[in-house]
C-alpha cells in the first residue's frame, strides 16, 4: 500500500489503532478538546501529518507515492533488510496551483487518467529505500507480513 504523503501519522501499529479509535469517536459536534485533538495534541508528528495540506498533482502521472510500511527482505544467506518503496513519476512531479484548486472538478485526476491511458501507457520509477541499522523503518517492517 502506498499513498501520496511521504510519512505517516504514527510509528507503531498500537498508535495507529489509537489514532483510528480517536478519529472514530470524535463527532463533529463533540466538545473541545475532542478525542482526535487530544491524540494529535500529545503527538507532534501526528499533528504535523494531519494538518499538512499538500497540493494534489496535476495528474496521477505527475504524482509520487510512498509505501506506508517497510517490507522485510531476506537474502539466500538469511540476511534481512527492510525496504520502503517510493514510486516516482517519469514525467516529474507537478502540483496544482493553489489558486486553481477551486475550479477543478472533484474527479479531475480520474478523468485525466482515463484520457492519458487511452493515449498510451504511463510510467513511474520504483525506488527502494534501504533501512540502516537502528532506523525507525525497521520497527515499521515488523508490522507487515514477511
């Protein structure tokens, strides 16, 4: 699984469950501070993630995608390495200008994708980011199936 933000709101499966529970238990009319505000208020990285408002790409063909989890690879000698993927557009990253956002239809990325695929294939580069000893990515790798 990959998404368009290079990061994640939390670092462990347990914190992710807490994040989802706080989100699910926060009604729009809940008194402040509500459950999600308390959660992100105690975790600066989660607050930065949920308050970031990255601009969308002009096309999926111009968007990068980042793996949510690290994946553990084991070679024939039994040496394990954790890897996080990045999928980068061959056409380069291009984002919608903030002033143009309001004029775009909600499905503009999907309409563009349909047009582009009708004209031919799209390409991305698949990059592997190797974790070094002690990197937090190693903790994340244990959350995935091996």
